[in-house]
C-alpha cells in the first residue's frame, strides 16, 4: 500500500493518508477536499491525485494560482512514483510505500519560486540560492577579473594563504592574551610566596631587635627567583628601611611601601608598568601592662616584575611565523592532492572529448568521478558535439554508411538531447531533459526509458519513435508531443547502434 505523507507544512505535518488503487483524492483549501491543506497560498481545489497500479499515481494541477511541483518541476499533469515529492505552496508531500520518515532539514525550500528554463518549463529554486545569486552578481565579476589576470593556481594558493593567515592571527592573539593573563597571575603568586618566606626568616630577628641580622634576600645569587627586582624589610612603626643594611634608616622607597606598612595582612599593589608590590606583615607580641598584644612591627616588601615570561610582540610574531610555516607545508601537501585530483578529472574529460570527436560521437558519457559540475560540463559538451555534427562540417557518421547526423537533420536546426543504446538504456541526458522530465542526469543515465521517464505517454512515444527509426539508419523520425501544456517536436535517429533523441520547443507558427 502506498500513502501520502505531509513532510513539511504549516499544518498536518507528519500525517499520512493511505491510498488504494483506483482512488482519486482532491487536495486543496476547500472544506470539500479529501485532504485539506490550510494555507492562503493553496487554491480551493489545488490538484487531483489518481492512484494507479504498481505504486504510481497521476497528479493533475486544477488551474491553481501558485502551481504544483513534482520534484521541483512545475507540472500540469504528471505521473509520480513512490519516493517522489509534491510541492504546493509551503507544503511538501511525499508519495511513498508506507510513507517513510524523511529528514527535510536540508534540500527542500518552503517557498516555491520559479525560473524559466530551456524548453519553457519552470523549475523550483531553493531560497538559499538567493545567497549564491548575490555572490555571483557582486563578487563574481571581481573574481572573474582576477581569473583573467592571474593563473588559477596562484589565485588558489594566495587565497588559501590569506585565509590561513587570518585564522592563525585571529587564533594566536587571543590565546596569547589568555596565556599572558595566566602568567601574570602565577607571577603574583610567586611574589607572595617569596615575601612570606622573607617574613618568616626575619621574624625572630625582629622580635629580638637584632636588625643587623636581617635578611633582605632569599636567593643565593641574583636572578635565581625570576622577576624579583628588589626586596626590603621595612620598619612599620618608624616608617624607615631596616634592610638592606646599605639603606638602613632611609625613608621608604615608594608610595607603595608607605601603603604596605599600613596593612595588617598580605597585600598586593600593581603599577602601570606591570610591576607588582607585594608585602607581608611581620607581627610580634608586645607586653604592655601585663597584657600581650600583637602588632605589625615590620614588613617584608618585594618589588616583582609580573611581565617576566609573558609573550611580547617579538614572541607573538615568532609564534605566528612558526604557525604559518607549518600551515604552508600542510597547504602545499593538500594543494598537491587537489591539483592532482582536478587535473586528473580534467584529463579524463579531455580524453573523453577527444575520443568522441575522433569517433564522431554526438554525446559524452559521465566521467567516473563524483564531481557534479564536471558532469554538467559533459552534458553541455554533448550538446556542443551534437551542434558540431549538425552544422559545422564534423560528421557523426555510422561506420560504412556514409550517412551522418548532419544529413539526417539538415534544415531542422536540432541537436541531440538524449541518447540510448539498442536496449533503450540512457547513455546521455542533457539539462533540457532534466527540466522536462524532472530527472537528473546522474539518475537517468544507466536506466532504461521506463526508469528515466515519469510520463507514460512520453515513454510510449520514445519507444514508438525507436521502432520506426530502426527501419533506416540515419533517418530522422519525428512526432509532436505535449509536456506541461507546451508542444515539442521530438526527433529520433538510429545510427551507429545508438538512438539519438532531439527535442525542440515548437513556436506558435511552427
């Protein structure tokens, strides 16, 4: 059993509607519809769906204002199969076997915009293409100018280097800033530890007032404790220097020292130049009137450079240069692989075109690599080969016949749109066929006409043309055919064990 499932829409999302063969369902905004789609952009009677055997259904647009789309192609009457998507306004409906769940987070738009395509049909556009269109219109011309002036490889390398440099600079500078903050905090902790040790070593001498025995430095040699500028023992009561002995009795060395002797606990002050002034009080017990009181008698005072070990501009520049060198080596390796991949693919395409020209072929099979743009180029090249065979003197001749595509289509102004082998397996499928049939080339190629067509009438016409063209090689057989309300001239030629199908939109006076 097949079913309709509303994949996306303002209402009934996820709801399934089982379908039986022979049933006809009317979908629209009106209350009289079998399946009601509640949106102002839906027509009252939008489209009709008739269930056919074999998991198929026929969808007919009933003259709706905003149209009905099958897999992104605007239709009037079209056959659908399980897995196809029906788009109406901001609804996406899937025809499926038991309606499997489908992730629609990527690939389906809520707005069904249309654009004119070859053959007069209209295709659905994803709103995200607006961004691509803006880039093509505003940035594309500048990119084209650079592409004309400079070699593509130089542009790619330069662009990647600029991008890598920007990433490195924007990453290194914040990381360095964070690291410097951590280094400064660690430096202050080191200064506190130094001052505490200095206070502990001098506490007994202060208690006994043996000022000549005071120690103002812990290190045995200068620079042993990185960052220490100066260290003092200060008299908190008389506001003078006690040690070093060479400065004993002098006034306090700075305003930070004056601030330090007024503190009752460990204290840190910072100057504008990143210098830290750390003080630790040396407390002693004083007996006054039979009562022992503790007071700050002296202070261990350390002047410390918190900027010691932080990353300055030379270190930052060195880090950036080292990172760029590593990135450059990596970039060169990546570019070697990319260049090999691109050149290899283009070499395959070049060899395919050369072979087609040499063998007078009028189509190209896809290159065996997952590069969609390259296969689009192949489709265009197929059309070009057909055009060359039709009017430029390069004949697509069946071996030993002396006949050609040019002879068969003389005066008809047509080029191949698709090609089939003798079993009607699709071997070429250009963009016009994609827009008319709603089937992409990579899906159509390798399938027979039944798998590549969603229109029974089109399939039967192709088969009839193929049977008729078998009678005489390189003789064009033509029929008119209607697709989405527009008339086309279909021409089929059999030659070189292949069928070539050309489709041309008919003007009103044709």
